[in-house]
C-alpha cells in the first residue's frame, strides 16, 4: 500500500490525517501496456489511475472517474472509522464502462442509497449524448442530445452541474461558448429547454462592447445563497455571472488574465470555480498555477487576494474543496498538488494579497487529482495518478520503469 497509508501529521498544526481505506487502481484494471498515439511518434504507459472523486450527497459512497474511461461507485461500510490495524481494502460496488473519455459527471442532488431510484449520475462522454445512469448498476436510464446545428455532431459538455436549487428536475451544462439547461424528463432528441450562448458571435473574441465571453465553459458553480447566481468559467480565463439560477440575465463578465496575482501564481485556464459557504466570495482554480484566486463578488470582478504554495503546474484537472467550519462563515479550502501534498487554507477570504497554507501533509506519491470532503466533514477522500511516458536510452531502447505508481483512492479521517 505504500508509506502514505498510516497517520500523517504536518508537525505542529494540530491536524492529523489517518488513512482508513484505500483502493489501488491497478487492482481493478488490466495490466499496463505501452502504446503509441495515432501518429505513432509518442508513446504512453497505458496505466489506469483515478482522475477524479466525488462524495454522494448522502455521504455513503464515493464515485470516481478513471483513465480507463470507467465510472466506479465505492460504497463505504458503516464501520469505516473503527480502529483497525490496516486500512480497509476498497473494491468498487459498480462499474459503468465507456469506450470514450468522460468529460464531466454530476450526481443527483438527492442521492439516497436507501432509495435506488435516486442513485443517479449524469456523464458527458465524447461524441455521445449525455447519459443518465444508475450508480449501482451499469444501466443507462436515459440520454440527452446536444447537437451542433452546423455539423449535426454530438456536443459533449466539458462541465455539468445538477444543483439542488433546481429541485432535481433540471441540470445545466457548459460547452463551447454555450450554456444549456436540460429537463430531466425530456429524454431523447428533444434537446435542452434553454440554450444560452455566452457570446453573440463565435467569430469574434469580443462583441457588443465587451459583453459576453468566448471559449469552452470548463466549469460551472451555483451560489449556495438564495439569489442563485450561476458562475461559469472558461479555459480562456473568463468568468460570467448569470441570475435566476442560470436562466436569468447576464450580470457581468470579467477576465482574470493579467491580474495582480499573475506574476505570483500564474495560470493558463480555469478548471474549477467554488463559492464560499456564505456566497460572497468566488475561488478560482486554474491549470498550470501555484495557487488560487479569491474574488469578492459583491463587487463583480474585484480581486481580493490569492492563495499561494500549491504545486499544480500541470494540465491535469485537480479538484479542490471548500468546507464550512462554523456557522459564522468560517471555512477552509483544501487542495492537492502535483507533489502529492494536500494543503489547507483557513478563512482565505480574510486576507488581502497572498495567503500561505495553514496545513500541509504528504499523503500521495503522485499528483493528487481530487481532495473532497464528506458532506458531514471530518472524512477526506483523495485520489491520485498521472499519465506516464516511458524513458529511452541514447539508442532509442525503452527502459524499464523504476518507480512504483501511486494510482490510488484513499479515505482519511481527521
């Protein structure tokens, strides 16, 4: 299991992480092989690893996506936190296979393991309609078509959210310069009930006096407050805010490029947006960045500060989590890095300028692709792994891999 499966402490913060369960991706997939790309000039090691993890809303299960394009459901036992000599060996309860890459997933907001009719998951798969499936069996329950009117090809959204604000009857997707709202009951070829282009014309970068934004909608986030503001971010480093839970008017757009934080933490494209529990602040996560941005949404587009110390110089999506600590608005932001270290920033909205992490621990030997908390807190799920390329000597002969991959899902008790 490796050296990171026991108690981990950062020597002084008072926090302690204890690994209570683990699953190695190599135990649930075929052996690794070397393969080339379509051109035949680049080879990768075809090893499976966990790309993302997410808790179900009832806290009973963790749902993961992997490099083998499969979605897996792990149901955690009731005695998960009981003392034992070694961490539990997790096995997936159900596997939903796919032949194409999975771009995004979203879990039904009222997921309840005791009611199988609610154990639903949406997934966006390349060149296919959006799928509604059971998380407990490889069973497809419905499809939703999003079609390019020019080419009649399926559009696979890069982001999906299934917010409780919409009562579980609708979900929202983000694709190239387009946000759509779907009615769950309208399956098949009927398409979305609302199509919201984020820019009047895709031929121009800025149209209509700078209103709108162009680019792939890489992330969506619904404000937890009652105003229901929908935030959308793009790989082109733009953010748009929409009222009425995404169906209302455009509140405003702004770019995070060339901000004061750029020279400190960098960034080449938004991969995740997170609201603070109070709904006043927006945290912006980017690829190829050493931190995260903090915006005050009460003044649209005002950079409040940035979080420093995160190692994420990678194009991998690395999921971050915000967790409420007290009812007074105190909260923490947890993020993993390419160095296998998980870090925590406490009340990051209270600092102007740079903010160093308050806690850090080495828990993986590969990049941490997700750091997500149980809905009740106190239990952290992390997963790790990365695409690997073989080494060659001066004569072009492939060399054996010397290091052991850490392609694992781990559950930690605080």
